[in-house]
C-alpha cells in the first residue's frame, strides 16, 4: 500500500479560515497553544501532558516559534521555555470559544473540566468570554481558571493535570511538582475515574 503524506497547506483555498488552519490546524498545535495559556512552559511538561512523540512536539514548538506565536527564553543555561507572543496571545478568544463550543456540543457527562472567571471580581465569564458583572472582555492574563465538576474525573494523572486542579491565573507558570505517575498510574487513574463516573452518573 502506498501512503501519500498529507500536505500542510491549502494552496488553492483562498480563504482566511484555510490560512489560519495552515498556522494552527496541524494535529497537536492547538493543544500546545492551549497548554501555553494554562501556564505550561517547559518541554518536559508539554511532553508529560500531551503524550506525543518528542519529535512531533519539537516540530510543533519550532513551527510556532518560526511563525511568531511563541518565543523561546533560556531559563537556565542550555534550557529553554516557551512563552506566547502578542500574536500567540491574540488566539485567546478563539481558544475560549472553542472550549465553550466543546462544552456545549461535546460535553463530558460529568460536567465541565475547567471554569473561567474574571480575576478582578470573581464572576464567571459568559460564553463570549465577557465578564457579565464588569461588562468587559478580560484579557487572558486577567482570567482565572479553576477546575469544574468534571475535573476530578480526568483520565490523566500527570504533573500538569495535577497542577491544574489548583485555581490559578491564566498565563502564570503552573506550580508543577515532580512527576510521580507512571503508565500504570494513568491506568489506575482511569479505572478510578470510570468507577467514580459509574457511581455519580444517573442510569440512563
Ligand atoms: Zn468582572
């Protein structure tokens, strides 16, 4: 069987959505950007949270740097972290809308994994990313993320997932404690989650 690799662009699609997808539409890219908003900055933390091959992660990070959406910063000799640039930060409304859409159209039965609130007043953002109390659309850095009712049923048990169980301001680096999980840890977590789901959800 001959496998023809898919191209990365939409050469004959003269359309802004196609052009946007050429920048962020490759598999994993939008999840790398999501993690940057959540406060992930270092290669091994992306790796632990995303379970993708190192080469793929390297490719996605390099591409985002080349396209000016991430910048590298050396945090100790020979080691870099990745930060969103102004161009990358401009993706926040899209990320929030995508999360809202996912919750409405593909919501887990256990409820929302993550909730977003305006830091200034603590009010939950509406579906458009605005604060109903203040009448403004806060920048990503003025938004707090906290676990929703579905968070504790997460299938994962890596250091980033655990750090995300604490409310924190978006873009601030996560307080990540050293990894303790193994593949079997993930499986245990999954089983625990499945049992919890059975206990909590009404029968259909
Ligand atoms: Zn507010």
